[in-house]
C-alpha cells in the first residue's frame, strides 16, 4: 500500500495511507509526496487522491511560496525524494552544472538527452578554448611555459570530469531502459563507440521505468 507525506504549517508530516489523507480534508494546494513521484505536487493534482472537492486555501507560513521555499520550510522525505528544480526549466548551462555539482558521482536515476548533450557540449567548448589558448601561447611565446600551464590546467580538468562523464552516461542509458553495464560496449573495436552514440541519441523511455521516473515529467 502506498504511503504519503504531506507538507503544511512549515513541517513535513507522515507517512499516511491514502484513506487517511482523504479523511483529513486537506486544502487542495497542500503539497503531497509518495514514493515513485519525482516531485512534491499539490494534492489536487494527485489522481488517486481526487475523490472529493478540495477546499480553497493558501500556502501555510513557512511552507512553499511562489518563487521558492522559505527557511524552515520543505524537508526532504526519508526515501530521498524531494523538491527539485524542474528539468524543463533548466538551461544548457544549468544541466552542465547539475552534472558537475548535484550529480557528480551519481550513477542512479535517469538523464534525458538534453542533460547528457549539454554536459558534452560545454566540455567540448572548454577543451576547444584551452587548446586554442595553449597553441596560441606556444606559437607566440619563446619559452612555451604559459602554454604548458594552460595544458596542465586542461589535464586537471580532464581528470576531474572522468567520474561525472561516466555517471551521466550511465544515467542516460538508464533513461532508455538499459543497465549501466552497456557503457562497456564502447570497448568493442570499431562499432562499440558508434553503438553507444546511438544509445545516447535515443529518446527517453516513456513513463517510469526500473531506474526511476521520467526526467521529462511525462
């Protein structure tokens, strides 16, 4: 049986079963979450809880307000899910920073095509800039010391993105319903890399799969 958490009066409450939630006669804009949901939603938007008309009401002080959460508001539920910025609102740079900061070594969950290719795009841009600057310094200076420094920084960056690069690739495979072990297909001579490339170009598997909810929210 599904269990639900609610957020009101600046506090997280639960777990409750479905009937208990219904009997509580909560305001329709009270936020609710259960395992399997990618994000907190107003109770009026949760289909299985739409068995009556919800009274109108506002958000409680200390809770959710338009534009963000106040201090002392949202708390992450025990299962590890919680309020997350909508991926549909992230820019290409936002996805890149998500891979570096929030998902640096996360091999769980799913990554949509936009997240994967945003990370790849900015990595390519950074590599290009550093190579261009390094080559320019090597040609325009006699000692080449500055060029070595630039290439050294690039080498450190390259080492630093090994883990997030592997992580986002595994999550991209999860998004199309394949296990992370498929990343090793790139080791197959000649065709392995091409097959992995094709996998990264495929659209997300519809709905929730064994690796988590659809990152597109559909």
